[in-house]
C-alpha cells in the first residue's frame, strides 16, 4: 500500500489527540506552565531546523516574499475560518481554545519539515515507509501534548497531513524523473530551514511573546522552490 506511511501518520495524530484530551482536566497553572514548555521546545526545534540551511539568504527572501503574498491573500484568516467552520459543526464548547488554534498549529508543525518530504518520497519510490512511521510516532506524542492544551482541533490537522504527504508520494515518481538528486536535496535543506523559522514563530506565539500570523508565511515554501531552482541553474 503506497500510502501506508501517511495513513499511519494520520492515525497516530488522531489517537494522540484523543489521549491528550483525557489530560485536559489538569489545573490551569499547570496547563500554563506546560504551554510555556511546549513553546520553548517548539522554538528550539524550529531553530535547529533553520540551521540546516546552506544559503540563509534564500530563507530570508523566501520568508519576506512569502509574508507579502500571505498577507495579500490573507491566508492566515482563511485557514482560521476553516477551523472556525469545523468548530461550528461540532457541539459547543464552554471553555478552552477554539478548534482553529489547534488546527493551524498542528498543521504547521506536522507538515513542515524534511521528514514529511523525504518519508513521502521514500514511500512513493521504494515503497519504504520507515521514515513516515518514525515521523508518525513522533507526531503522535507531540499531538498528545498539544491537544492537552490546544484541544481537539489538533486532530483535524491530520487531514492536511494526509493530503500533503499523499500528494508528494504520488508525485515522487515524476519528481525522480525530472529533478536531479542534488537539486532535490538542496530544496529539502532550504525548505526545512524556512519551515523551521515558521515553527519557531509558532513557539513564540505559544509562549505568548508574539501574535504572529504564522500561516501567512506558508507561501514562502513555494518561493523557496523557485529560488533554489534559480540558484542551482546559475
């Protein structure tokens, strides 16, 4: 089954979220401290990913241009509206964060990173699901922590994870035919670094230091692909 790795990843996110919901009754002070801890860990992970860049100028330009495009189309608001629409279809909740926050945060954390791309390509080219299985286990534990504070919205991030990784898996055969391996590795490193900055921004938001509209940076991933291709060609 070519999508086994992605399906496994989705299941671990959903199961992890459900487990995390049993922890929602912990005291508010403990929740706050846990959230700070999660935020600090997410910032650290994001910065580590950023250091994978070999051309930091590409990362900077991609983030800036991506932010301009994202603000122009108001991508963050559109994604939040999707989360709010999902929230409106579920039974009303009296307290806690809304669906949108968990959905957006989970989507960015689970989709951005080299494991998602490399694992999906391995699934498509070699029918090797080890990377995505390992990612699924990590995402499962992460979703437990996230959902204990951000709520059930984290589970809905499994949908874009399946669409994102599944699309790469199906397209990987064509990618291998037309894209040189060194160009692909170059793109993965710069995409991971650019995504790392986005993840670090999520961590700062979780801590409460900033209120960045992180989803508006997402178009920067497409900018990375264009810039990497230009640099590689010349």
